[in-house]
C-alpha cells in the first residue's frame, strides 16, 4: 500500500497506541480527531475534524491507503450521542474510503455487540456462535457498524475488517479482564494484521490477547495473520487476591458484556 493510514479517533486510548506502534511496522499515519493532538510525532500528519462530518472525512481520506476507524464516544451514552459518534461516523468513514478509492477499512467494533450472549460454560466462542445481541445503545451501534461494513464489502468490493475488541487497557484492572484483555502491543499486531491480510473481504474477528482464560476463539483473527503475545494471566494472582475468584453466577461474569448487562446501563434520557 502507498499513502498513509488514516486513523480516526487518534487522540483516544487505542489511537494513541497505534500512533506509536504502526510506524514501527512501516505505516505512515494520518491522525484525525476532534481535538488537536499535542504530542505530535515525527512524520505524523494531523487533521482536526469530526469523523461524523462526511465532507471533512472525504478530504482527510484523499491520498490515504487505508482507514482505521476508532472514533466514537467511549462507552454508553444517550442515543443522539451514540448514533452520531458511532453509526454516522462509520458511514462517513466507509463512504469517504469508497470515494477515495480506498479498499481497506478496519473498524473498531466491540464485544458489546454481542453483550447479552451467555459466556460459554466450556470451550471457546466463535464469531458465528455470537450473532448480534447488544447490551446497550453502544453495543447496538456496533451491530450497525458491522452491518454497514458488510454492505460496503458486498456492494463495493471493499475489504472491511471489524474488530470485536474486548478490554483494551494498558493492563487488566478487573477480574473480567483476565478473559477479555487486549494489550497495547497486541492491539497494534491485530490492526496490522487486519491491514495486511490478503483479500479478507468482510470479516468480523475477536480482539483479545492470548489470555489463558479466554472464552473467545481467536481462529478467525489468526487467519488474518494475528499472533497475540500477551496473556492477562500474569495479573491473575493480584486481581484474585483483591477481588476473589470470579462468580460465574454473577451476571457480570455470566454474560459476554460484563457489567454492561446490568440495570445501571439502562437507556439514558436524551439531553
């Protein structure tokens, strides 16, 4: 590929990780966010714009080789916030890519697209075994994201990879993260695999590290070339000492979406 990778939401947690890691793998990066990035890096291009603004996205995509779309409100919020920052921005990312002749787009989906799916009692959960079952407006927006990805792949022949990201943090901080953690280094490796896999078409893959306690099957991600290196188990002793062993009867551990399935995440009133 020639031209930079356009990374939306580049000032966010995963975006910041990719800004450091993708250049190490040979990618030039064009950063887009609604706020200026203050810690600019050599060779980095900067665009201050709203990813839900189609005209701005069309301009930002010009000359890029691929799009990695991370922009969106982090976590649950009201429907107007979620629908604009996730659904509208995904349409804009895909449509801008189409107009620019870009045929590779990577989308940050989420495990919350399937959040009410029961955690498997044994074995590993494949993507095909976890159809849309969102736990929140946020999760529903990720379902819409995957549907738009399928449309653009089928109708326009684009390669669109949706990453159902687990818990992307510097290190696990909760018991659930022993199963769902995606480390910074593995975040870079996963996105790099999604960018370089030959002709993936439309693909939905789990985005987690090689955790001993995984309940997700990483076969589809590995088929793209993803080889995770990190394991949340190195944090298990400290987390279990602090919180005890996970209670699988607790809804937080019984459903894929964790605490997103609890009544505290019931729909918020619009503001």
